[in-house]
C-alpha cells in the first residue's frame, strides 16, 4: 500500500507503528500462502489488488462516501440485513477479523476462554489497527452466541454507536416474529441515522444489489463442481472474504468476470489441481481475513477445497430475497424469510444444516468433510459432535478440527489432515 | 441409606456397583465437609436426613406418587415454572448435579470444553447413577446458554421425553411475549401429560405452595444478616440445594422450624462463627449437590458466607408471584412477571444483576464478594469481568474464581482465598 494513506490512518486514530507491523505480517503471509499458488485464474488479480488496498483505497472510498453524506455500517454477522443498509445508500462492512492482536489487552476485558474471532475483533479495536471499525458510523451487534452477546456489553464502552439486534433461538412462529420485529427496528434505526426514508423502490434496489452479489457467488460455487477444479479453495475463500468488504456492484462484476474466465478453463479441462486430487468440503465456523491457516494446510497437503459450508461461504450467501413484492411490507417480509432460513448453529434444533452439508458433499462431488470449529465456539463445537456422527453413519469421511488463530498447532494439524487425505484418496 | 432401596434402584435401571461407589464418595465428602462443622443448628438434622435419603426415601416417595397416577418432572433451570407443575399435582425435581461422573463417556458426546454442570448431568445419566432422571416422566430443557441449548439436542437421544422451552435473550416487550408464550405452551404440555385441566383454583394453589417455599427461604436469608452469623454458608447452601428436591410443603415447614431456632440463637448471640469473622457474599453460577468445594474452602479459611447471589440462592428464590389474580390469564401473567425478573447472565444487558449484588453486599453487611464461575460458562464468565470492575469502582473487595468440579485446584484456590480473606479482615 502506498504511503499516501498514512495521513488518513493517522486521522482515523490508528496506531501507525502497530498498523505498519500488522500490514507487514499480513503482506508476508499473503505472499507465502496466496502468491505461491500455481496457475491461478487471471481474474484473481482484481482480488489480490483489493487485498493489497483493503486498508488503503477501500478505506479512502468509504471516507469519500462519508464526506458525501453517506454512512458506513460495521457488522459481525451475516444476520445483519445488507439490503436495508443499501436501501439508505449506506455501506455495510464486515468487522470480523482472523488474526490475533493485542491479546494481552483483550484478556483484561474478556475471559481467556473466549473464541478467537471475538478476541480478534476486540484486539483490532484495542490495538488501533482496524480502519474499518474506525470508519464506521454505527456498529451492529447481534445476540447470536453467548460469547458475542455478552462481549457486546463490554464492546459498547470501547466503541461509539454500538447497536445490538436481538436474535431468535428457535425457528418457531415466535422466533420469526422476533426476527421480523428486529429487522423493522433496524430499518427505523437506519432511517434515523441516514435521514433516508426507505420506500419500496429503495428497498427493492437494495435487495437487487445484494441478490446480484449472491448470484455471482452462486455462479462461482457452481463452477467448482468441475473436475479438475478450476480455482483453489484458498482463492474461493478470498473472494468469499472480500464479499464482506468490497463495493457490492463492483464486486459482483469482478466475480462474474472471473467466472467467465473459469468457464473457459473448464472447457479446456485446465485445473489448478490435477485430476483426481481429493476434494474437501469445509464446514463450520466462519473464516475471516486473514484466517487462511486451515485451507492453506489442506491445499498444501495434497487436497483441494471445493466448497465452504460457512458464513464466509454458502451459509452466508445462499438463497435470494424474493424481490417481486411491491410494498415495503412485502419486501421486508421477503427479507425476513430469506434470513430466517440461515442454518446457523445458534438455532435449536438445526437439522437443516446437516442436510445442507450432505447436499453440498454430494453436489460438489467431495471425498470428505473437514469440520472446522473455533475453540470455545460452543454452538459449532457441540453441533459438530452430532454432525460427525450423522456423516459417519452415511459413510462420509469426516475430520473434526478445533483450533484458533495461533500458529502453534500447524504441525499437529498438518499431520492429522495428511492422514485424513491419505485415507480418502 | 438402607439396603431396602436396592430393588428400587435396580428397577429404575441404575448401575448398582457404580451407584454404590457414588453414594460412598458422597457420604464421605458429606461427613468430612458437613458433619465436621461445629455448633450447627439442631434443625439441620432434618436436612442431613434428607441428604442421607436423597436417593432413597425421596425416590420412594416420588415412585409412590407415580403409582398414584401423579407425574414427576425433571428440570435443569430456575426458569421452569414450578407453579404450573404443582397446579397439576405433579412434582418438579432439579436434575443439575455437582460432581464429575463417567467423564470419558460424556466426552464422546460433548466437547471437552463444556461446563462441568452440563457434563455432570450427562455423566449421571450415562453412568446410570441418578434415580431422579430415571424417575422423571418428562425432562424440561430450556434455551438459556449455548452449552445447554445445544447439549439438549444430544440429550434428547439418551433420555425419553425431553421437552425444550425457548427463552428470550433481552428484556424487551418481544422477549416477555416469548416467555409468556412458552409458559402457556408449557401449561398445555403439562395438562396433556397429566390429564389435569389447570383452572384458576389449581394455579393459585400452585403459586401459593411455591411462594411459601420462597417466603421460608427469604426468612432464612434475613436471619443471616445477624452478627455473629447463626448458620454457616455451607448449611444455608445445603438448604438452598434441597429446595430443588424435597416435597415443597414439608420443606417450607422445615425451613420455618430452623428459622424459629435460629431466631432464638440470634437473641442469645449464639453464632456458628465468632463475631468479626469476615463475611463473604458468593455470586455467580449455581452450585448443585454435591458441589460444596468453594464454600468449604472459604469456611475453613477463616471466613463465613452470608449470602448466595446464585440460582441456588437468591437469584432462584427471590420475588414472589402475585397470587391475587382471579382468572387463569391473570395468574399466568403474574407467573411470567415474576420469572421475567430473574437476572440471569443469559440476558443482555443484565445490569439488574449488578445492582442486586451490590444490594446484597450491603444488606448482608458483607466484607467482600467472591464471584464463582464454572469454567466454559460464557455468560457468567464474561459478565464477571464487568461485575468485578464495577464492584472495585465501588471499593467492594472482589475475587473472581473460575473452576470446575475437579479437586485438582483445591490447593491453589485455598491460597487465593486465604489471601483474599486476609486482605478484607
């Protein structure tokens, strides 16, 4: 990133030396993990560029939008309806982070036994290295897991304008009503923040922008069914991650462009891994930038990832919002309908998720499932026990991994993953 | 316990050798911890008897009730409204347990990083050593924490008749509506199970029985304000624990009887600890039988416990249900009103709890607060960080303890607790 951004970072209140050191580490990791891949689609250049400029040009864009009177909303979860944000011309950005930072400071505020994702978000804030959180006009939390629900009570004192959205725990009528009520409340909050009245036309436009982004991702996912695989799991994960940060229209165009290229590759049977490479479905907790540890180990151990059953993956992007409604009520209801289908482990029971995993396993012609849980993430950890059992009953090879953001377990993980890949070959 | 019960335990499907060994361990622990106390009120004899017969006579009573066509309901949480159970002449018993059992078997079903209370309940079931769970006609789970919510999905396959009650996460109008809806649903389930139609008369009677139990506990709590302290924290905890198992009417009478005795002791300034003994308020996670570790360490380290801000304590028993309503609707609403005030850490925000801790600290003239969290109990662990900070800002000495049911940390806990008591003397 160019030095032109130093003034901007300083104005945002970043700790420049700490931020420099973070960028250096990330840059190194990215080079080692991403740039060492062979035969990547040319279209990845755009996403490489976005990553290079993720704290630079993208932040400049957000600040330009703010200067033009628009708002930036930060969020930690795929349950925050981007359609409503877009309907006010505001921009939604993801605040989940995938690296340890300022851990000592974090553990003064949160128990050591808190999941890495929550600790990381706190660390980036406390360490003053996240230009996204510093650019946000409002941060939206949600009562998904106990960890986040209770951590927001602490976060509210270290960020300004934290808004918390309640969440249901069961897919009952009352659960749906609660979600609907919260989305209407959020709509009002967005209207008050932006001064924009969300009418049907605006809401429909918001829905269409976000649906187009999802459609582009669906197209990309479908192409990964090909054999040999035309794009690495690491690259696909990167696109899934950038989905949370980039301008949605530009992003959709870029995904469609790389899909055009990939289609041609498929015609020529031009894969990034040779034919017959064991195909892995990843399932479980979200992987935020720069959490590339597990996919990197998998794809340097002789296998390729063909799908992500994850918030940063299909759980986050599947299903469109029906945009045929004509009133605000109809469109809002369509939004609720789409989000209420998300098969997150916070719901009980959550059997839809198991069905989706099996469905993805079959659709992507996978050879095995690696279930990824963040340590101390109770919903996914406990659910993984049931899922492992159910998959094994269906003779689907399954490996259950529990890890965090540290690099200490790389050797151990590699040993387990190599053994698993050997077994499914 | 007499051998007469062996046939009964066998019929319930208990593993007799394992159960014998459990009873032996518990008996030994009870003798060491409870019977070694000096100058206990005579009224404790009744509660000692109940403990001796907790797997014997009490189970015989429950089975006799079942033979007479009544039902036994097991529950894991103070949010299950006993009033509604009582209104059908059924009996509610607590299923939380406070000792490790069959841990190896449990960890095949649940992640190692699950709180001791959940693991223990699973262990007692898997190890076939809990006559309460085996006697229950229905077990009621509730979506309080992530751990329990997700564990019930697994428990449902190892017990018969698990019924899960949804729970709100915020004290909003929608949250109250959800709780109300769930209590009405529970009423219907109880009616179907028992064949009893819950009319206003029955509901009012249920409310009065449970209120009387609470009133007796409130009376006991109030007497602990005296100096010197007329009853140990261990004994008070035992009464709080037995509150979940005993026949409510007999229990209330026994508590009132010991209160009569304690009142006389107070007049004579006859304490169980000498005047000036540092007074501790315990706050945090529930302590189920036989989880006496922390209170035992505290009361053998030169301090006395004067109050429990806990589900097994005031959080569980404070506030009565208004019984003045005349219709089922009015009485049901009064039940919802009372339970919706419970300041459990599953709610966000939960500032009422902090206020209650401060209030108890002052009311019981405590010298310090020991916050007790079960390891991996995220709601209480995270909340304890805020509470510690807030109490220290008020110059209330606070010690934050995180532990489980193992005995391995006794030495370390004793060192920390002795140092804390030294500091507040």
